[in-house]
C-alpha cells in the first residue's frame, strides 16, 4: 500500500491549520470595539459624501463616509467595523480631490470647528453607539 497520498493529505491539512491560525492571530491583538453609526446633517439637511473620523487617545482611528442620506458606520481596520472603546476626537470634513490650481487654497465648506479646529468629542462604549451630528454652517 502506498502511504504517499495519506502523507500528502496530512501535510495539506497541517498547512491549512497553520494558515487559519495566522488569519485569526491578528484579531486576538485587536482592542475591544464599539459599533458606531449615525447621521450627519448641516443646517438640518443630510450631508452626503463627507468623511467622519473618530481618533482615540491611543490606537487606530476609525473612519466612514456618509451616504446620500448622511448616514455613516465607522470602520476600524479592513472590513472590521467599529471604534476603540474610550474618548475620541471627532472630525467631519469634505474630501478634497486636488487644489484648483497653483497658489489656490482649499477651504472646506464645513466650518473648522467640526474639522481642523474640532470641538467634537464622543465616548464610545461596548455595544452599539449612535452619534448623530447636527452641524450648523454659521
């Protein structure tokens, strides 16, 4: 009887188990996350296609882009959803493709108090968190 096919199967299963262990090892180091969703409005109207960023005191930031209704759901790393548990500095800004030309300066239509000079903070807890942002242009 030839043992080579059996050894090949055992070897293949071993490689598969090592690969699977490697894929899940990264999530073991991941901090506890809270799920974060909400709606962003400006002067009472949904604000589509803006970037929402939650920056914790330590660790990776979480990001989202609002949909046409101003809804967002934060993403942490790759396809992992959520934000690190704790206090976050929050910024909401309009994505900039490129400056209009030489010497031009980009001015975000969203007031600086919500992005470059943000006054927004939120405390993320375990479980579901709903944070709606009702921005004012003036």
